[in-house]
C-alpha cells in the first residue's frame, strides 16, 4: 500500500518514533521530525488539556521556523496519541485541540472512534490506530482510519502476543490502508524487514527511550542497556490490561514474580485503571520491548536516525 500523500517526500526513513507514556515530549518529537522521521507524544503526558495545547503551539511554531531555516532538509510531520477510552475524561477536549491546531497525525489507542476520524479528516489529517489482533483491526477499518499499527509480540507498552508475520497478514486481509509494524524493532534492517513482510512503516518505541532527548532517567536507560529479551514480562498486573515491563523494575516494585511467571492469565488486573492510577504505576514500573537486548547506548536522536538510515541502506544494498 503506498504511503498517504501527506507522508510522501517527508520522511528520510519509513519510521515513526512511537508515543511513549511519561517518556515522549516535544523535545524528543521535534528532534525526530528534524531528523526526518515522525516524532510523537501522548496527550496525557501533560497534566491538563491547557498544558497539552501549549505543546501543540510549540510543535507547530518550532517546525514552521525549522522548515523556513532549512528548506532543503526533509522534515517529518508529528503525531499525537489519544487514549480513546472511558477512563480518559480528557480525550474529547484534547481531540478538539488537535483539530484547532491541525495535528498532522493522530494515533488512537484503546478505541477506534469514527468521531475522531471525521474530526481529523476535516482538516486533512491522518488517523492511525493501534491494535493487537485482527478483530480490533476490523473495527478500526470500519471506523475509517488511514492506518493500522500492528502491535505484535515483543513490543513494549500495551503489547500483543501474535507473531508479527501472522499479524500483518491478518490485518491486510481486512484492511487496505497503511500498515505499521511494532514489536522489537531496533535496527535499520528491521525497518526493511517490516516492509518486506507487507508493512508500509515501522513503529519503534523502546529504541527511542535510550536517546538523549527522551524523558527517561538514567536508571531507566541503564536498565534497558543491561536487560535482555528474557527480562521482558507481559502482564496485566501494572496497567489492568496486558503490557510489557522489565523484570528488574517489577521486582523492585514488589510484584510477586512467581505469580507473574505462571502460565496463563494472571489475576492481577482485568481492565484498564483510571489514568491517574496508571500514571503513578508506570513511574516506578518501567515498560520496554524485547528489543532491549539490542540497545547498548544513549545517542542523540540525530545520531540514532543516521545510524538507522545507514543500516537500512546497507541492508537494501545487500539484498539487491
């Protein structure tokens, strides 16, 4: 599937830096956009809609000035994540602000609402929705979204458990729009592999936690450097719905690891917690994907994107 018109000629690499709860901010998003990949942040990373609006003003102002000063550079658009769920009383107010400031891409989670699609399409924006299975992909397609993010096994955050090969194909069976793949991607060749299996864009989160511009503290970054894929535990214990967290942070927070490691459902949570409760939990229990095993440093976003681009080109050349 070709990229949407809004993204053609505006990316140096087919990549979105995923919006990460408590981690992504305008500083990280702007660095990504200036480097030529889509930067993003959750609206809920600000405490109020009023503060969220200030971030939108900052994004639009700084990117407009950057483009004027660097007309020959590839500057990517930015994206905002909205949690469209009853536990988030702000989402409609935040959506109105996205329309007011014409956010280029709105990424929806936990609910694919045609109301969001209609509002964002009114000014020419795009709506991408993240899913973990074909059932939710079908609902997103019915809502009219422009893109579906396949959150496969190995992803950080509210991740799925389906193999990426299978998930991408199952989504393509019910959706003919843009597909993005998330789950364990850390290198440029991973971006090319995502395209080879049928995705149009790669969706990379954990790798961008360990950048100079992220909001993660040094202890979080060091834990990622020391962790391996086997340290990632997929559990509903923290958020109320299944998500991926580093074993070391779960142990430090006092979770019973014997129960978390049992096969089958863990009776720690059955539904998403209110946003204020979840925010408190995620401050001390740190999420990451299985790609931690490939992360050994904390570069600037500019240096990281250059590295990813070089790896991507080298992989294409080797295949050619």
